[in-house]
């Protein structure tokens, strides 16, 4: 199994994933490293990879998550050797997480937590708090190199970005929209710059 993440641009869009998947499919097919490929996507740009893999004798099975038929390319569906759509019941074991049964905090613990995390009333405040905590978790000796990297590439490294967006999602208890992603990323960069030595 291979997950391809690509790079996240300034607008918060993921780029370069299609070409990575197409390259993987063609390389693995040419090397005889697979007989079947299961592709979870609907992007028409992957059709050329499907065609090339099939020319090397690979069977390509297109998988979608319901409701996928409206978002999967018709041409890609026609190109695949087989198609399948999974519903919530098929993927529930992948999307649930176990929560440890921890005791409720005592009154003194609640007061200490409140003092260390002041009430964050608005979404912007919560995202600002998430960004500050994420920037504060970067080791001091890595801040300069990370700030330089972000300035040169215009992007937050994906492993940090992934954790940042997950923390933002948890703080808002909802998936972040593109504007919220942009805000939390900008707040992270600002918080990181504040930590740079004078």
C-alpha cells in the first residue's frame, strides 16, 4: 500500500499527487511488481497511468467511497477493469478511533488547565491557539532552519502541516475549510517567527 501526499501550496491545495501515482503505477507494472492495482481516486488525470499499467498486463480496480459516482471521472470508470463503491459500513473500522476511558479532572486540575489555556471563544482564537502551541512545540535549535525552509518554498513541510490541520480540526470539531486552513497556517508562521532569536 502506498499513500502519496505531494506538496501543499500557499492556497492549501495539494499538488503533484497525480503524477506520483501515475509514475508508481507505470514503474510497478513495468517491473512486474504487481498483477492487480486497487486505485482509490476519481481523478481523470490518472487515466493515462491506468492505461499504461494495463498495457503491462496489470488489472486495475477502481475503488470509490460512497457517494463516489458523482465525483469519479466517467472516462476513468470506463477504463478500469472493475469498479467498486464502499459505503460507511465498509470503512467504519478505518474511521473510528478508540478513546481511552480517563477519569474526569478534579477541580484543582480544571482550574490549572483553565489558567494554562484561557477561554478561546471564537474560531479564530481557537485556531490562533492551535498555531501557537504547534509553533511552541518546535525545538529551539530547529526554528531557524524551518523558518528559512518555509520562506524559500512558500510551504509548511507536510508532516508539520498535517499535524497542524489535525489539531485545528480537533479544536473546531469540524473539517477546516480552505479559509480556515489558510488562517491556521499563517498564524503558525507568525508564531514561529516570533520565536526566532533577535
